[in-house]
C-alpha cells in the first residue's frame, strides 16, 4: 500500500471531524427531545416527542419545575399548583396536568399502563362515551379497558393480577356539577399511587406473616435473613407512604394551594375578565367617570375572588383516608414484627439462661471430680502407709466411700444452688 499524501491526510482529518460534530449534534438533539404520552380531555392519547422549551411554552411552567422529569435527579414526592398547570410527582407518575390535556413521560411500567387505562376510562365515561369492557359489565370496577395504548405498546400486558380497588373520588357525595378535567386527571394520579402502595402493602403482608411464623417455630440463619429483608422493605415502603400522605395533608391545610389547581375556573375567569373589560371600555363613552371606575373595581374584585375549594377538598380527604388506612396496615405490620422480635429475644434469653445453668452444673461436676482425683493422687504417692498392707476389702471400702462422697457432695451442691442461687 502506498503512503497517503499530505492533502489526502488533511481531507481525511476534516471528514472525521465533520462526522464527529454531526454525531454530537445528533446526540444532543436526541437528548433534548423526550417521548411524552399525551392524553387529551376527549379521551384520546398519543405519543409525542417534545423538547423542554416546547413543554415550557405549552404549559407555562418555568425550567426549575421541569427538573421533576429528569430521571437522573432524585426528586421528592410533590403535588404543585401553578398558573396554567399542575405538576404531579407521586410514585411511578410524573405528569403535567393542564385544563385540557395530561403530559407524562412515556413508560412501560405496569402501574403506569394501568394508570393510563383508568384515566382514559374516567375521561370517556365523563364525556358519556361508552367504554369497551373485558369480562365484566360493571362500569365502576377496575376491569380492563381497551385503550389506544395497546396499539402503541402491544408487547406489554396489563397487570390483571393487581388488586381491584374501587375508585374513591367523591362517589358517595352528591355533586351538582361534573368535575373539571384537571381534577379527573389529578384523581387518577392519586388513585394510581394509592393503588400501587396498597398492592405492595398487600404483597408484603402475604410474605411477612408466614416468614415470622417460621422464625418463631425455628430460629435459623435463613429465617433471620428473610425477616431482615422484609423489615428493610417495610421501612422503605412506610417512608414512601408517608411522603404521599404528607403531600396530600399539605394541600388540605393550604386553601391557596388548592385554589391554584382550579385551572378551568381560572381560565374562565380570565376570559370573562377580558370580556368585562371590553364592555367597560365600550360603556365608558356613555357613562360618567364614577360609574366607569365602579365597573372596573367590580371587575377586579371578581377576578381576585378565590374559587371555593370544597370540591377539591372533599376529593383529597377521601384519598387521605385511604392512605391513612395503608399507613395503619403498615403500622400494624411493624408492631407485629416488633412483637416477634421481642418474642425471639425472650426465647434467646431463656436459651441463654438454660446454657448458664448447664454450665454451672458442669462446673460443679468438674469440681467434685477434681476432689475424687485428689484422693486418688494422695493414694498414688510413693509413700508407705498401713493402708497399703491392708486387705482388699479396705481398698474397695475406700474407693466406694470416695465415689459416694463425691456423688453426695454433688447432689447437695445442686440442691443448695437451686434453692438459694438459681431463679425459680
């Protein structure tokens, strides 16, 4: 092979540099745009590739609020109300809720797919659109819905083994008007998070009670390791449930935060405000200044009026009761684990006491045997006494007396120790 000339080397270097720049630009463009699942207020859904700036223009959110959707960062659970959107970060759900759509990071998590099914079903039923069911005619139950998601992710099956939980919402309360779209989406998010936590709590209960029963019947390294893993899961799950309960409780304690979540009402108020301002300008030519100022003051008063939060408060209270029920289950489970731990400690202490008693008995036997050995050692000394020239009966009498004396001394020592030293 011939050597490359200087010009050919320069051309090759320029080509390689151009290829590297194109690769970097392509990777950056791919990193900016993310796959979002968008569900509209009509119940339709589709996957869109949207970049960060488009999301900011579409939802009116600042850049700092979009950090929740960065998978590299660990963000705490939160429910935030903004001017034009609601940000939800609960468990497997990271969503932006507006007055007419819900934007979520696309995922193949089974709970996320179940959440999409429930959200679509809720929206379609509120729009009086018949929802195709599977295996049941009950509309209120968590039966499987045939959403548009199955066409997008056909390889993922819906988790039919999850526990069927009835939709809490405000079913038992008479509602004179229908919930706005943002509250339907918020209810679906909280319900899905509660369903996920309740499902994991149920699985933990099914594993905990048999494991603790086996540990109480047989204390072994394997059983202790199983209980240790269960307790670790219990602590982690309790922390997650407390975070969700804390967010709901904070919302219930602050009426201003709940008022920020009335997106549809705020949008209608802005539209009516613009209309009233136009009418005020038109009437300004026919009325005097005092009437015009009065109309302006009434307009701004109506705009600054905070919406009634009773509707959202009732919705949140229902799910707060459910999350408290999950906390109660985990608390009961934690108490059962603690009681089992105390029982195991009592058993171990009892075994330790038995071992100490056995050690005392063995030490006493050792002391008595040493006394017998002392007698044998005395007779084994190389000295001459009259007993050495005695009859065989004297030998056997001496031996029997030594043994009986040791046994009698041992029995007396055990009786005295049990009566005065050892616990009854």
